[in-house]
C-alpha cells in the first residue's frame, strides 16, 4: 500500500481554529514602556482568588501523589447544596475543565455533520469555532439595537429541522449587555422539542438589574435549556480551569456520558468546592466592580468615549481609532486591553474593570492615546 501518514492527515485534519485567546503579561511585557503592566484584557478577578479556595489548595498538596476522584460526584453535590433554594439536585449538574470545555462537550454531544447551531453575534467566538470543527453549520442571527438584544423573530425564522443548539449569553461577552426577561420568555416559548438552548451565564454574579433571568428559571417550562457557568470570573480561579453546567436530569445524564474519567484534578475539585462557600469574597468582588464601574462611567462620559453600560466585570468601548493601533498604543502605556472584532464587534475594545489604581492608569493612558488631555 502506498498510503502515507500525510495522506491520512490531509483527510482527517481538523479545521484551523480562528479563536485567539487573550495574551499573557509575559507575552507582551517587551512591548510596553511603562514600569507597571495592568492586564485588563481577560476579565480576570484583579482582587485575586477566593481565600477559601487557596486554603483548600494548600491543604490538598500533600495528596498530589494520589489519583484524583474518578468522578465529579463531590463537586456536583457541593453545587446542589449551593443551589438548594432553587431545588437543583446533584444529578442535574455537569462539570468540566472550564466553561469553554463544557461548551465543546455540549456541542460534541449534540452536533453531527450537517446539523445547525444558531449564535447571536457579537458573541463568544468558541461557540462557532467548535461547531465548525464538528462539521455543523453556524447560523448567525445578529443582536439588534444599541442595547444588543436578541432578534426574536429572526431567531424563529432561522430554526430549521437541522437546528440542534441555540447559544445565548447573558451578560454577553463582549458587549456586557444582558437579555431582559421579556426577550428570554419569547425565545424559550418558541423552542421546538428538538432544539436545546445553551444559556451562557458566567458573569451572573455582577448583574444588578431586576429583569435578569437565569437558565434555572426555565427548567420547568418543558423546554430544553442548559445553563453554563465558570469559576474563572468572580471566584478568581481562571488558572485552575473549572466550570459547571446544569439542566434537566435527562440532558445532564446524557452530556455527562461524554466526560473523561479523572477529568477534574484534585486541586481544582477542592478549590471549586471551597469557593462555593466563600460568599464574603464574592460580595467584596461585586461591590468593588459596581463602585468602579460607576466611576468609569462618569469619567468616560466626561471624555466623550462611546461605551456600553455593562452587567459584567468589563466595559466595552469604541475609541475613534483603529482597534489594533489602539491596542498597541495602550500597551506602550502599560495597559493590556482586548480588541473584539473577532467576536463580531468591529472597532470595539473590551476593558476589564480593575481597582481604582488600575482604572486611573487606564483613564490616563486613554487620554494620552486619544489626545484627550
């Protein structure tokens, strides 16, 4: 036989991913003139990590010679306890190494070549990236208006017999906007039985509006919905890669069959369970974000910068400058920010809300780069 490895790879090679993750400080340190570098590009918790989670990690280090738990039972039970007032049970949860990994797992479980998913740009890029790798067709039904709300009628028209998943994000990355209850009610109501709505709510802790809804508000609707969450944002555990989702027992059981044994390592497991108990850390984090967000709104208004009111821990702006040029200029001043054109928001920049020192440095750099002094 003349078949070679190259022949095999040509036939089976996965399509190249067009998702570019945020850069680390080490990657960009050489490109700044500033003595201090502020990373406001990845929506991390700039206060650090949950102290209870850090202690759990320290306590677990002596056991690293042992294999971690084969299943995620302990973490699912801890999640059920956290959501006990909602009535969710351990059998309704799915865990994995980050919300991104869960999105990949969900798509792998539900999509086959020729199937369709609906996304609503601007949105988190991996929704589309993973689907295309599976041979699915991505249907984009753009968010509408300056508040970036879903186009309910267009979503309804986009659903076909091939549709398997619809992705919605609230609060949305990269815009920071949210989906009011009236829109979610309409979207859930129109869902056919063969479609699953994946509702990404990883920034829910930062929301301060009355008409925000969670995925669990619709679990008794008779429709199929999965809520996706992360320990990376509010809990400050981005480096551990821990995420969870919840749904009906039927869907949770089905998706969990796709998980790998020993998926979650010991440190991540223990830290995640401890973090769920750290209400004080979450309260402090949310309090600072709300305070600094109000401060930034006022300063951005004074400067005449276009921005969107945010329900997350970041604010997206549209500076009067090419996005990549702006990113490079801000980096020279010691500020890492994130262009989000590849998320479907051309000429826009996403900036994480930091503490007062970081935010003042950001504003100072903004004035200099845009000649606003």
